[in-house]
C-alpha cells in the first residue's frame, strides 16, 4: 500500500487568477513542490479554445516553459475537462513535458471520456480518470462505470467531491464499493473541496481505509488550500500526516517556504476558504457559481441563498448536464424573483 499526494495549486488556485497566473508564480510553485518531494503536480488547463491565459495550453509543449530544470521524483500532470478538450488536440508523449494526464468528466460523458482515456494511453500517457461529483452516482451507475474502467485500465480512478458535499459516511461507502470492484492495479484517488470543512479529514480517513485494504491511493490538496470557493485540502497538512503515519519523506519546510514566498502575498488580494455561502453550496450540493451570482447580482445573505438554492432542481444546482448552460443564470434569477415575491 502506498499513499501519494497530488498538488492542485496551479490549477485549482488558478481559477482565482482567471487562469492567468503570473509566470513567476507558476514556476515558483512548481519548483517548490518538486523540491518538497510532492508526487504529482497539476500544471494548468488543456483546452481547445486557447486565448492567451498563462495557464491554458493547447498541448503538452506549452507547459515546458514552466517546468523546473530539476524535476527530482515529481511527476507533472496535464489536466483537461472532457467537454473542453479532445484527443485530436493532444500531442504524443515525448518525455519533455508531463507524463500524466488527468481527464475530468460529467456523468453523461462517460463513454466518450473512456475513449479519450484509451487514446491518451496509446499516445504514451498515464491517465488519472476523474468522474466529477461522485456522490451523484447511484451504486448501480457507479458499478457500471467501474466495469468499463476495468477494461480501459487508467493508472488511477478518483473519488471526486466536486461540490464539497461529501461527508465521512459518503466517503466510506463509496471507497468500499470502488475498492471492492476496481482492478487492484488501479490506484484510487480523492479530490475534495472544503465547503463543509472536511477535506483534510476525508483524506486522512481514506488513508486509514487504504491501510485496511492494501489499496494504493492518491490524495489531492493545494498549498494553503488555495482554490476557487472553499478551496481544497491543504497539501502541507496532508504531507505532515503522511510523514507522521505513513513513512512519508516530504520536506515540510520547503512547503512552508513556498507558501511564504508565493501564496501568503496573495492573501491581501484573493479570497478562498470556508464561509457561509460555501456552506450553502456544500449542504445543497450546488455549484459555487450559484452563490457567487446571488451575492453579486442581489447581495443575498447566506440564509437567503439557502432558501433560493433549495428551490432549484438537482441539475440546476450543479449547473451540469446535457442541454444546460453554465453561463445562463435565468433559472436562478427567476428563483430569486419568486423568493422575493413570496417574502413581500
């Protein structure tokens, strides 16, 4: 059994910069994480539509300029959302850039994402396969997905808490099912968001579960929890836990030095972490854009957000699904108007 860490500061933290972080920030974070011995480091976003943002890449070649000269034992990771990238855009692995590719996908995109995974493997990549919003799957749907995954055989398969709605009971149930059904050679990952203040606790619980079953796992975090909305599990806390309980060898002081140099100065300009609107997202299984819109457009309180989001259907809350636009807030606007009308 092994426990590894993926750091998502560049990608999840990159949302706070509108995917346009300063090159010095990107290079410094990558270098510091490699020197600290973090196993995997996300590099940004692979997208079909490339419009000049520093963290948006057309293929692996665009990433090379940020990678440290000495990568040590750290593996770098390309990230793509299935709906925003395609296999035809992906270049063959040539040893110069990232070796690992993370493919994220919604439930209605399973089959095409599996084809993407097969194609990426054929191009020489090791794939982390990340089905979004794991708790939205029924046990039957998850079992069918795992059966298909076992045929394609990515390097890892993740439990993904897209909306920060997962609690400990959810995690235990899903992990046990995945561990029972998933090919033993495939690692299980965990990517969570901290809307309920549980990200690090969930990661620690999964480490305990992996020790019971012998499963190799990967837990995700970001430095200081940096990420959109509630942010993520904190890489430095995960590293400390793995060092203490799992014979990890991460350099904690190098992580602290990197945070001090690159993350702390951004605290005066950027906000992330648990707050009441993020609590609403977690408890209502809702996308952060809902509460962002209600706050910006209507200056809603958390209590008002709670009531308004409650009136939305599950698909409207998550802003995912066939035929649903993530940029169209008309349904949410009507829900707000109906709420105000009913509370005159």
